[in-house]
C-alpha cells in the first residue's frame, strides 16, 4: 500500500487543470492508495491565504 502526506500545493495543482504541475500532481495522487491530509492542509486549501 502506497501512502503519503499531502501538501496544500499538491491539492491546488491537482485541482486547477491549467496549472503547470497539474499532470504531475494528478499522476502522483492517482498512484497512491491512501492520502494523509493534515487538518492544517484542509484549512489552507478551503480558506486560502
């Protein structure tokens, strides 16, 4: 089982298709069996800067 702690930037790159790193982020997340997303990352992703 592959798992990783996910950073806010990876989620942002995955979300926005016009991002320079969209394909890389999507590929990375698709390979993982489990995403570990810290609560602070959820706050940053939802509320922004």
